[in-house]
C-alpha cells in the first residue's frame, strides 16, 4: 500500500495547479521537481514522467509528444484554451523549434496589416475555433455533462465534414 504522492508528484501537481494556462516540458519540470538541479538526467526524467503521468489525468492535463525523433514531451491543460493551444504547437514538428514567445504570438489575434497573418493560429483558439471546441468538450466532460460534450463533439464533426466537403471541389 502506497503512502500517498511523493515529493516529485506534489511539486508537479503544485506547478500544474498554480499555472493553469502554462505548458511544461519534462526538462522544464526538472528544476520544479528537483530544486537546485542543474542538469536533468535520465533518472530524473523517468521519475518526472511517472509522477506527471499520474497527476495529468486527475487534473485534466494532456501529455503530448512531438512527432520528431527524440521529440520532447509536453504537458498542457485541456481545460484552458491558451495552454492547450501552446501545448499543441510546441508538440507540432513544424513549429516546435520556435521559442515560447513566438508560439504565444501565433495564437494572438493578428493585426490586419501583419505580413505574417497567414501563419496565425488565432482561428483555432478564438471562440468557435477547433481548439476552443476541444477545450469546451473537455470542460463539459469534467462537469459531468455528457450530453453537452456529445453535442459539442457532434458539432465539431459536422464542422470538419463541412470544411472537407468545401475543399473537395477545390483540389
């Protein structure tokens, strides 16, 4: 019989709870779980992953893995659209080389005269966007409102089908 959460679990849970709109990589959780640690070694990563994998589902956080070989593991809050979007982008193999500040800029509403407007991911996080819908589904499930979660999921699938149909004629 266990004695409850260990020091590493408690530290990670405190970090997740204190920063609901943040994302964390395993390397970023190292100094949180082991104060004073200068280099995260394999034994630290294993302990961090075990602890975070226990905590994440309970707090509705997701574990995302980059598709690149040796890709980093990112934890994000599925109940917070900002955390979810940043986590998804940090795990994206085409974007994960950007800094966190650059990724955060991608999810902000672009100015009309912004030359990089086409790279913006604002359409995904704004109310009604796909990632916004994912977060709303998670919130409904957490609240125990299965009917609302299923309705939102059906709306999302219908939206995807509609967009796919509109693209078929253009390809």
